[in-house]
């Protein structure tokens, strides 16, 4: 369960959960409530927790205490690999044009009539 107070989604479906929401909003709401209740089948597995830490680290999001995220050696290796890919893509897309920062942003579609 993500208790990170800096989560800008504010309870909206993530990109990875959008298809489930689209197919059946009730199923999405049921799974969301099960996670809130910390039912075992819906607790975050280690792979998902690892991905969340790496994404937060690369995005510069602090931990719940406002401190920089500390990664394990394996997670840091993955983050370094991803950072290299980011830099390669910046070079590929922007070439020699001045570019100072790559920032990961979340995005989602919001149906104003949807009851989320």
C-alpha cells in the first residue's frame, strides 16, 4: 500500500490500473478497498515495491520522512542503467540542443463524470 503523502495521483488510477478501471470500475474500487484494508492478496509485492523505490529515486521524490530515497546495491545498479538510457534518449531526441533536466511525470486521463 502506498502511504507516500507526495503521491500526486490522489487516489486516481495509475496507467497500469487504467485498463482495469475502464473494463470494470467496480472491480477497480473493490481492489482499491482491499489494498486499503491491507488484505494479503492486494499488498504490494517486492517487485512492485522495488519499482516504486527506483521510480521515486529517479524522480527525486523524497521518502515519507522527506529524506532522499536510499536504494540497495541492486536497485542502484538498475537506477544507474535507467539513467544512462535517459541520457541516451535525450541525446538521440535533442542532439546538441541545450537540455538541462529530464523529469518523470505521472499522467492519467480523468473523466469528469466518473466517480472514482
